[in-house]
C-alpha cells in the first residue's frame, strides 16, 4: 500500500501540530487524503490525553517557569513530556488490517512494528502494557489510538534523547501508582534509546520506516499537506487547540 510520508512539524507551536494531526485524520476519513505516516517533534510541551485535567497531571508551576506549553490531544491516554529529543510518529489509514473497531488489535498491530524497529537497533524491546514498549524494564515508547468511520489513527512518542529530569519534574505521578510498579520515581520508569544503543533520531526514523514497510506492507512516498488540510489545521488551532476550555478542562470540542 502506498503511503504518504509526511515530515511536517511545528516544534514551537504544539497547538498547530496537534491540530494538523486531527486535520489529516479528518481528511483521510473523508477519503480526501491518502494513508499517511507522519514524523514530528515538539520543543517543550506536555501533551495531555483528551479526558485529563492539566492541574492533576502537570506541575503547573514548573511548566510556567520553564515555558512548557500544556496542550491536549484528541485521543485518550496519559500525559507525556515532549522536547526535541522525543520523536513522535503517527499512522492514519482506512482499516485495511481487519481491526474492526478493536483498539486492542490496533495497538497489537502497530506495537509489533515498533518492537521490530527497536530490535533492529540492538535494543531489547518488549511490549509493556497495552500501549507501551519497554527496554530493560523501562519505558521507551508510549502510544495512543482511536478508530472512527472505519479509519485508524495510531500515534506514539519515542524517548530517543529526551531531558528525563525535566520530564520527571513537570509530570505528576501519584505515589500509589509508582508504588504499584515497584519504583520510587518516574526516573526509575523511563529511559532513552540513546543510552541503550547509542542510536540517534535519524537511526530511529529509518528503523521505524523499514519495520512498518515490512510488517504492514507499506511503500512510502514523501509529500506535504494539501491546501484543505493546512486550512483545516489552522481552523482547528483557532477554534479548539488554542482554547483554555479545551486544554485546561474536560470539555470535548468537535468541529468536523
């Protein structure tokens, strides 16, 4: 299957970045755009799951003092810290894999591609929970996914060379949750790929593309956003992703 490879990122504007993700998803749903695989990064942001409350998940004082944007995505799941050492990728396509509204199967299908990619880099990667990948017992990838109108979206954050001290400072994790995992701090739970194998950003990108090409039968062709996608992304940023009621509360805003 031919897939658009979209290297469109807005590192200093996570609001537009996440709006772009939803705009592409909407366009694929409408069959106005082809299946799309996207790489992108954010320079300094916390990305929340759509049902989370910022004050419960983020140390807002740390975020303010370090100029960290706090933005909510349109999929569920937990909060993640992004900087330029964190690689994000997404795959959006019609359901050509028989997922049939089964998000667990979607995770399994997509996590397999990530596992194979990391193993090709000499990383002892294993499936963690449903949407995690670990290496040596520590998390290196977290993912979220959704299915709408027979269209799949999977996106993931990969810890390549992230500032883990900042991650641990800005994210709030209840002590009970850490205790349940048998650890004392967030730093006991996460690690960087750079520290395991020495691999950098471009190494990880290439490994992911090669792995998904093989496991999902994809053929990548680099291309940019369509005019409609870019326009919808700007509209989504203005009417949704830049709004405090979206990023700080529980309000769900749908505009397409």
